[in-house]
């Protein structure tokens, strides 16, 4: 298996209808995943630069659809089909799409956890 510079993990998790958290799949991540794979291939990035892979829950339900970029440890949230060209352009330039990047603090719900992050 050839190693890529980056792996884009697209959450395809689907929760039961009516779940208060919702899910990335419910918000269109399955279509985003397919389009991302096709776009990487079309741009010639799929063999060496980046690979889109499907995954289960990334614990970013509130910001879905979510894409985790590794090894950069960047989480993109609220991704739409319209965002894919900008994400791909950033991959080529070795940059991050700041407006889509989710801050880990956004997921802290316990004040004890927030204090631990500041140490």
C-alpha cells in the first residue's frame, strides 16, 4: 500500500432518525466522501498526496459533516460539497482552510476538561 502525505477521514456515521446529536451521514457526508475521492483522483492527488477514507464517528457530531486530516490533526466541520475545491487547493499548498477548522475547545463540555487543556 502506498503511503500518502495526508489522509482525509470522512465521518460516515449514521444515528437513528430523531437523534438529538444528528449525524454526519444525515447531513450529507456520504455524498461528500464520494465527491472527495473522485476529486482527489481527478486532480492527480490520490496516488501520492492524499487519500479520502471513510470512518465512523469522530466525536464531532455538533459540527458535522466532519473531516479529520491526518497527520496534521486538523478537524474540518460543517463541510459542504461547495467546500471541497478549497480543501483540495489547501492540500496542494500545504495549508489549512481556517474557516472550516474546528477548535478542540469547541468539544469540551466539562469545566474540569477545559482546565486540563490549559495546563
